[in-house]
């Protein structure tokens, strides 16, 4: 009998909450060894303790030195990285005319620079893997414009450009590079957006959620597990012909 392949190691940034936690659950269900990376130990530990063969490392993806330290700790605990899910992100909204450079830099740092730095840190492992996978959790905002989110949308457009270009560069290897682009998803980021809308407009939270859900032709917010299942599909070994793509999870929203 041939020796069974060892479990693949998946590292997920922003893995303690929302979409990241759902992705961790989905990949663990596929038999992956999972490492969660984030800034807050509490949420990371809570997710990791509920999964088989999972652990966590703390770090700040906007700091290259912190990324290097965290990735080294992840390798020491669970071996080389076969799957990198660049999920960590943040969103700030507001009128462009009123936003200074600080907002622009914060959005670029976490939504674009961190994708670049994490991809570079993981690349040697991904190239050495029999089926290296890089999946970036982007957004429909990376494929179309939304008012009052210029910096966020620009960063997500950049992340998708990185995915497309890197996929072409690595097409002759066993590494695939793809993006998943959720619409408005029922996460803490949307909860913060609802609070902002309510605070600025006086509308109820229910009305604010409905305002975001209306972008989805199905009239609802996306469930994080729906995004996670798309990531798990892209990460599987059978998806070797899927690269350079932006998979939209948005209920039919036209880009």
C-alpha cells in the first residue's frame, strides 16, 4: 500500500473571527493542519481549540518583521506552508474629500501591502509544495467602485491585480493564485458599517443592514461559510487548473 500523504498545512491570516474563522473550519474539515494568524490571542485560541490539529500565532500583518516571526513559528509547529489564505482586512468609509492620507495608508497597509508581504514570506514553501495554494480574500469592491470607500476599494483592486499577475508568473509551477470576492458578508466589518450608517443617518440598525443587503440581488447578506467553501475549493489539490481568477460570492451582483 502506498504511504498516505501527510496533511497539508494551511495558514490563515485574520483567522480568529468572521470569514477567517469560517475558512479555518472548512479547511480543517478537509483534513488540513490549520494555523490561525491574528493580533488578538483570545479569538484565535477560541477557534483553534474547536478544531483538530489546529493552532495559532499572534502577529501584525502590517509589519513585515512580525509576519516573518509568525510564519517561522507556524512552520516550527506544523511544517512548511502548503496553503496561504490572505484573509486579514479592514474597511473604513467616508467622503473622499474628508479623508486624509492616514486612512489611505491604513487601508493599503492591511488590504494590499499585507497580501504582498505574506505572499513573499510563504512563497518558498508554496513552491516546494506538491500543490501550493495562495487564496486572497478580496471583495466585490476590488471589481467595481462603491461610493464612500475609495481607499478600501483601491486597495482591493490592487490585491486582485497582484493575484492576476502572480498567477501568470507562477503558471509554470504547481502553485495557483486566486481571489475570492465576497459581497457584503455578515461579519464584524459589516456590523461596524451598520453602526456607522446608523450613527450618521439616524436610521435603525435593521434599516442599515437592509441598505447593505440590497446590493445582493438575493436580498441578503452573505454567510461567511459560503465564502469559506469557495476558498476550500480553490485550495484543494484538484483545482490545479484554476488560477488567476476572482471568484465572486455575491448573490448575482453584477460587477
